[in-house]
């Protein structure tokens, strides 16, 4: 198993071409001693405030040392996070949505034939499960879908016992065990897209978070292209993180969501597969700050992306814990 994952990761260029296999050993050990739920596809992860039939839809794949043979059940849970307390605090704790036993999964198209399933829930279904009404929901609120993976040997895996390389979005594993559904008012597809000047307005502990191919900061900002992402209000751009493999690693994909007058950074975004200060540490993660950047959903001329380095405490063993970083995007 170790060799086949090494070949895959080597092919897509996530790791350097040296003979040092320590990085890949860190990754494969996560599967050899546990299990993951890979995100194969995200079809939609936003709920339209005006449409209770809007649907959260993803496809996932279970992976363990027995190529799915240890899968027993997957528990899917939901909680509501009320971010607009002016109409009362309607936040809820986790409630079971469904349990999916192993015999209800299908065999995926990969060579290993790993088990796959789809998770699809409408806005209305989650309202019913959490005991809420549409009147109690506002734009900027969120639903959180959490996963508990239970194995036949009695072990349980979820977001509390996974490392950053497993949790991270846009990696081979992409196994966050928790998905955020933003409540939005849809914007036109062409808004918040195009060429933008991206300037650091608050440096992280690494200096500028995003750097050039040689690892150097951009003295006058950098021009990036922002495009529509997997969901209606999701946008993405590509850039290199300060901890990337200089001259080897390609720019990574970064996601955010336009939510009314705020820009919400996506969770669990990886600095680099080897983004750490001390070798063999769990790589650093980026994620949303406790406050979000400013935007005007009707005017995409300028917006700000506020986030943190060291999300969930994964700071690459750099010693700073969690720290803010902020960027301004100006349309060109």
C-alpha cells in the first residue's frame, strides 16, 4: 500500500524528487494505523436562503489498510451554528442524520475498489432534523455536517483524531470529517471573478502568506485570477504559500465563499504537503478567522480575505499557534 500511494503522489508532483521518503511515510502511516473518508467530489455546499430545496451534495470514499474491508458504519451528524444572534441564538448540538452501514456502500471505480457513497441533504431536511424553521435562519448562519467513521475492530475516526495532512482540502486524502454549509443569497456567476491585484494588508508569522516561485514576497502585490468554484458563491484562486517547495511545487488552490457582506475563508486549507518548520511535523493549515473579510455582494471591485495561519492549532510546529493573515483583492 505504501508504494502505490507514493507513486500516485509522486506523479501529481506533491513531493520533491529527492530520495527522502519521510514525508510520504507520514502520509501513508495515517491510513495504515487508521482510516479516512476521502472527499471525491463536492457538487454543492451552500444553501440558498430562499430555497429550502437547495441541496448539500458530496461524494466520499472510505479508505483503510484493508481497502475498505474494515468499514462498519458511517454516522452522519448535523449541528446548526447561529452567526446572527439578533434574532435569537438558535445554535444546536450534534444530531444524528443517518447511519450508513458497509453493505449500503457501492464499489468505486478505483483499482482497489474502495467503497463509495453520496451524502445529499436538502435545506428542508436539515431544518427538520435540527428542529428549526426557515424563519429562524439567516444569511451568514451555517450548518455543520460531521462524520464518525466506525471500523469493525471498534475504532472510531473523526475530525478530533486526524492530522492536518488528512483533514486538508485539495489533497489526495481531502478527509476533513466535517463540512460547513454556508447560508447564502446567490450572486451572479461572473461576480467576484476575473483578474485581481492581491496585496497583503496584515502579514502572518511567515511574512506574506503568498509568495513568488522563489519563495520571495511580492513587493507590490500579485495578480491572480479568481474563478467560480464548486458551489454557487464559492470562488477560488491559485497561489504559492510561504512554506511551499521552492521552484518545485505548483501553486495551490485556495477557496472562499461570498456570504452577503463577508468573505468566508474555506476550512482546512493546506500550506504545502511539507509545510512545516520542524521536519516530519504535521503541515500548517489555513482556515477562517473568527471575523471575516469585508465585501459588497453587489460590487466586486474590492474585497478582503481574512483568515488564520495555524488553523486548529496546526502551525507546522513553527511555534506561533494560530495567527491572522489578511489580504485585499482589487479588480484589474
